[in-house]
């Protein structure tokens, strides 16, 4: 929190006192927890692990909302908590109706919540969850390329350090490129933090559409959204010059060709159907030609939704009902496992599809033993069942959440969009929560419920949901 104070003082904002007070209170609370909780036995079991992760993120959100409240930027506890959890979970949904009027110190802290939460989920999924016996698919890509010598490091602390280093390098690389492309240094650092974390908070009311007259800015953001949605283990291999390992990754190939294929479909619809809403939904559509503009905006929006970043350069719900349907389907894709993106994750879809096709073969050859293969290796039935369970629970939560949101005041289409967006940590949705709208109009109950969905989705369902099961609280 203190890193936002110099920025606030530089711009002579009164918000610095609120940020300072929030930081002091957070340090005080942290000190109390540290000095009065020193257990003799530091051997953490699975149950303690689940509680630490979930309660840790809740505590992070409760303290993270203090700068908003004390500075007066977001005086409502409900709105402040929603904005904070949306930041930490890298969802990018917002209740702010005039972002550009916010103090710059607060906007910087808002983007910083993305950056902190994005790296937090990387360390969580790659280093911590496997120790709890879950999240094995998050490590699947790390184990697939080869023997143990190819892994980051056997020790969790060293793995975390390497991941942080990559994260920082990517952030500063995008910052310098965006500054070179025409952004101010303040906009560049904020968007760099939001992109690398696949968050989506912008410093402008119109998000990246503000820079529609600077295509280079949007191409740079597209590049880093793709990188951020890639497994960080593969990014590490790429930086080490082991490009072959990246190309050999089955998930990476599906990821890249999926983005390109859907972009071709969407841009073709924009160009050949001559959608009358195109020109009204994107600014300056003819600066570099209609074709380039259509491809760029299609590529940007497809990448933004698949990686669950949530930046916008256009309102895709205005292009056509068909494209709206395509983007709604993309809400359930997600990026790569071991990345900062949310959603179901591509690797799960691959394994589910392969397992489904194998069921046809098993129908013809019931006695045959045919394992699901991923990256040339057999996937254990335990992992397949885990993925199938995850998908079923994910879709069940989506259906139930959509119904609950209608009870909380949203129309049916908006409820579907808000549920899918919150659970998948995406940001913009459809209906009254479309890219040109936000979540400010939701009722108090709907905002708290969407906050819960964001937390559940960000922590891979099981980490949170297991706390609500009766057997979790039994002594044996």
C-alpha cells in the first residue's frame, strides 16, 4: 500500500493520508497475528492448508479495501470489497462509473492488487496446491516436457523466486514497450501490471479503446496477454532458449491455434457481414484500413476473453448475436494451466475431449484398455476423474449462480453473463454487465454473491468448497 503514497503526494492528492492509514492498520493487524500466533508445531497438514489459503485471500481482500474506504474513493464497504476482490482475483469487474476522476494513488493501488493477486495465484497453483494433494493438473505441464532436470527447481522457495523474477521481467518489459508506443508512464505501468496478471483494470473509462488511434499499443497488449495466459513454466523454458519444449506442448498448440482460428471467424463476420454496429463500437476503424481494424479488434477481444484479462477495445455484444454467442462460449475456456488466467483451463478441455472420444472406442471394444494420452504420456484415471468432477461442479455452480442472480434482481441474460464472468474471473460479460457497462448497478446482495464466485473461481473451486463439507470439520 505504501508504494502508492509517493505517487499520491506527487500529484498533491489528499488520498495519501487514507492510503497511509490503511497501511499502518494492516501492519498492526499483521503484527498482532504474528506475535500472538506462534504454534509449537509448524507442520501444516492438508486441512490447515485449505484454511490458510482461503482465509488468507479473504484477509487480503478485507485489508486491501481499506485504502478505498479511508481515502473516500469508494466509501461503501460492499463496493470497496467487490473492487478489491475483483482486483486480487484478477477478474477486472468494476463498480467505478468514472475511473478517470479517481485519485492516481488509488488507481495505482487498484492495479497493484491485480499484480499481487496474479503472482499469488501462480505460486499457489504451481508450488502450494500440489502439496495439498490438489491442483495436480497445474503441475502437469511442468512434468510433461521431460525429466526432473527440466523443471524449475525442486524446492518451492526457489521455484517461487524464479516465477517472481519472470513476472517482474515481463511487467517491466511491457511497461517500457507501452511507454515507447505512446502511453504516459502512469498508464503504461498500470496497464503492464493489469496485463501480466490477466486482470483488466484500466485507468481509462473506455479501457484500451482509448488508444484505438494507436494500434501499436493494442498489439503490445495482445502479445503480453498471450504470454500471461501461457503456462509460466513454458515461459521459463522460452526465456532459457528451450523453444522446442514450448512448441511440443499440446496445450500451448491448442491455445495459440484456438486464438487464431476464432479470430479468423470473428473478423470474417465483422468484415463480410458488414455489421452496421462495427463503426459505432470501435473508434477510428479506417485509420489502417477496414481489414486491419477488424482483425485487430477481433484478435484483441478473443485474446482478452480466452486469457480472462478483460480489457476491451470494442463492445463485442454489438457486432452480432452470433459473435456474442461465440464470446459467451469463450467464457468457459480459460487460458493455460499454471498461468495467471482464470476459467476452466484449456488442458482440462483437452483431457475431457480425449476421454469422451475414447468412450466411443470403448463402446466398440469394451475389453480394450485405452488410456487417455496427453503430450504423449498416459494420464492416470485419478486425474481424469478429477478433471471431470471439476467440470461438472463448475457448470453446476454456474447454473445455480445464474438462478440466484435472477433472484437478486438481474435479468436472465445479465445473470448468465455475471455468473460466467465472476466464476471465470473474466470481467466484461453480456447483458447489463456488457463491456460498455459495469457492475455498479447490481444490488448489494448480488455484489457480495459475485465476490464469492470470484473467490471460488480463482482458487480452483475445491480449495474453497471443501470448507463447506461436513467431513472436513471432523476430527478424523
